[in-house]
């Protein structure tokens, strides 16, 4: 999942505990057309210290965190036409977007439906 967020975004910070819980629950699951679940975090921050502090404070333990520190001009956000945050894109093993803007229970339901039986 590509997760667009920022340290200064209150809704993002409120959603982070859910993303952490879902990551912890599904990171080792066998999913249809994929090797498991991981998060690739893309921050729209402009201040490196605030971004890194939020990663630590929110317990975002997955290894993939990126930011070009360009805020709304972030290259990935422009490529994905991100209009607001938090937002995310669930991508399968073939690189196909299979879900968008999944928050709260909707993200967990989507992943539950992808579990191999």
C-alpha cells in the first residue's frame, strides 16, 4: 500500500494507529497475487525533523518512508494526483491499483478479502 500523509495533518495522525494495526496484522499473511502486505509511506512534509519525529511518535515501524520535502509538490503525490491526505492506494503483486482511499475498517476488510484460504 502506498500511504500519503504528513506530520502536520491531524486526520493522517489519527489514522496512523489503524495503519500500524493493519500492518502488524497482515504483514506476514499470504495474500492473493502478492507476497504479503507492506506499507510504503510517502510524506508531504517540508520539514525533515517533524516528519522523522512523527514516524517515531506514531510507531510507523515499516522500513519504507520517503519524502522529497516538497509538500504538495511531492513527485509521487503529483503522479498519483493526490488531492487530499490521508489517502492511500492498495496495489497487488502485478502493480495494479485494487483499492483507493481505504481508511479504518475498510482497509482491514479489503485485506481480509485478499487472504489466501
